């Protein structure tokens, strides 16, 4: 509580903040208020409202970093007033970005010498990085078609239906048809065989995900590369691959160094990664790197000189903060390969522990794989009395934010819960979460069926009335689908917003 002490001010200023007029009226929501208020009151009001936000450390929905070392926090705060785009004025910050790009390109095995500079750029996140990579792919394809005297007005991109919403945004914003390989029950990533079948002469690239947002599973980029190489040879096309390594880009090099998913595969021309996910920096940094400068059409790079010397820029936004770039460099030199490996191994151990705890309850099937991003995705074996959405809601009581969602087409009838294991999700927290899941499930066992499942009973009864056991059996499956699509309508926006 803040007590204002300036006696020379009006009477109000001697009241405690909570008794002052500033908090007695409802807060401005639509129009900027006419009058100013003391800084202490503004702070208190906003701080108090923010108390109702969830606790980021318990937000297991997000891949995005929620803890960093205090030394790095200090560096970030010191740079809070630096606009990254003022490169002439802040040349050291620019240099740190370039060093980060080089380090990431080397980590992803770009074909370059030890002292060669890489082609890449820092972005606000993987979404911006994907827009840039997609634009480069589109432009390259257009130029090639133009040179061949062929139409270039119907570009498409092939992805799995499990892609994150940023790919749908790219497709819609930049007028590229999105051709999605549908999922199926038990197979929740893009099938490379089907993806390559969908490729045609208008395909600007196939986008593979290293670490599906939904289950953390890695897509088989090596197989995709091999199949696409064969198809390119047979057709004379030159369809490339982009790897969306938003979360897996900082997992695979440390945990699975022999897995070939990156520039070691000839068709992989660009890769994005989120610095703010397993790059271990707070929200606001992503990266895109290209195999070499041939893959980034020169006409997409703008050159400005009004901030000083000639500056190349290839980003969607102009101004942005510098803190995240500085923080990324801090993490790279502070942790080194050894430190990242340690942290990722620990995340994996904690994910495995959590997984075992969840399996022990006997209620769930695990959908995530041993190899991949440390994510635990699980579904209920029996959702006739309550659903994963009920469990998600009940876990909130303990402070846990565990999202529930349905899978994309054609696996919409599968509803899951997902826990993202980050650096700061310790073993102790994993044990607590397991205990709380057990508790919630036991409580739900003792309650009447939830609203979503009453619908099952309803439809089942109707079917029974309408006749025959045979029909009833068939209908259970149909009903499950109906429930999940009902839920899907409710939560679809949320699933698409899953980060
Ligand atoms: C596979 C994948 N791609 C892209 C994104 C978007 O990343 P960002 O939040 O860094 O824009 C995400 C976010 O979770 C993701 O999981």
C-alpha cells in the first residue's frame, strides 16, 4: 500500500492510495482521462489489476522463457531504451546480433567456413522469421517461373495440418495457397510421403516442423529431403524445404546431434528458430537463417542511409527493442554448448518423470514421443464422464495452466492436455503437478458427468430409443466426435493461439 506524504497537496493526497478518489471510480477503459493522477496511484492500480493474470512460471501452455538469470535481467533493463534499428548509433548491439546469427548458422550446419559470416536476421519471434523465409521462397519461385516463361500467379505451400497458426497467417497475408497434409488418429505430424505427393509445379516449398506445437514430435525431414530430391529429379522442378524449428532448433543440436534435419540436407534452404523458446530468452526474439546468400533474393533487402551509413534491412517491422538480442548473446556465451546441453537434458528428464507419473494414474494415453521437444501430450482413456477440458479447468484451482485442445483435421476427435517442460519447470514442480492431476481425476470420478459428457448420454439414449444395439455401438464413436467438435467450436481460437 502506498501512502502519499506531500502535505502541501490537496487533502486527498494524505489518504492512503486505496481511500483516494483515484481508486474509487472505475478505471478508464475507452477514453484517455482528462486529468493526471500521481505516479504512485497509477502504479498501484495497474499492479493490482495485473495480480489477476496467471503466474508465468506455472503457465505450462507456453514454450516461451519465463526465467532468466538476474545478471541477464540487468543487461536487459540497461538496454530497455535502445531501439535496435538505430544501428549506426548502437553498433555494438548490431554486432551482437550478427554474432548470434553466425552461431545459429553454425549450430544448424550451414555450409560455411569457420570465419565466414552467415546470412540471417533477428526477428520478433518465429512468426516474423517464417514470414520472411516464406517471402524469400515465394520470390525465388516467382523469378524461376518468370524466367521459364511460365505463370507465377498461383503459388502454394505444402505443410502438415499440425502447423502453428503463423503458417496460416503467412499463406493468407501473402496470398499463397496452403496445402495441408491431414493428420490421422495415432499419427500427428506431416507424413512426408503424402506431402511430396501434394507438391506440384506451383509449390514454393514444403515446410517441415522440428517439434510439432501439438505434441513436440519431430517431423522426418531426412525422409522428406530424400523423397523430394527424387521428385525434383523426375519432374525437373526445384522444390526446396524450409524447417520450422521454432522450438526444436535449440533441442536437436544438443540432444540428437546425429539427427539430420538441418543444412546437412541439401534441400533445406532456410530455418527459423525462436530465441524466446528453448533459446532461453524472454519473449521477443526469433531468428531466420538461410543456407547461403543465393537463397535470399537481393530485392527483398532494403537499404537505408538516413540513420547514418548504408544499412541493409530485411524485417517486417522497423523499430524494436535491443534487450532480447543482447540477452540471446548473453545466453550463448554464458551457457555455451555444454550449458544448453545440460539444460535440455534436464528438461527431458523432467518430461519423462512427469510422463511416468501421468501413466501411473492409469487414466491417460501419452501421445508425445520419447524423441522431440520436452512436451508431454496426453489424452483420457475414457472420456465418458468428464473430459480433458474439465481436467484443465480444475487444475487452475492449484494455479496450473495446462491447456486442453482438440487435434487438427482429420484427428479432431482426439482431445488432449499438453504440458511444456521448460528450464524452470523443476523436478519438484513435476511431482506436484502429477499429484494434483491425480487429485483432480479422483475428484471428478466422484462427481456427476460433466456438461460435455451429458451430451453423450443424451445422444446414446436417443439412439437406444431409435433402436438396436448395433446402432448404439456405432453411435458412441460418432458421439465422441460430436462432443469434441462441440468443444472444438468453443476452443478452436485457443488452439490456434497455442504458442
Ligand atoms: C512450430 C512453431 N512455429 C512457429 C511458432 C510461432 O512462434 P513465435 O511465437 O516465436 O512467433 C510456434 C509457437 O509456438 C511453433 O510452435
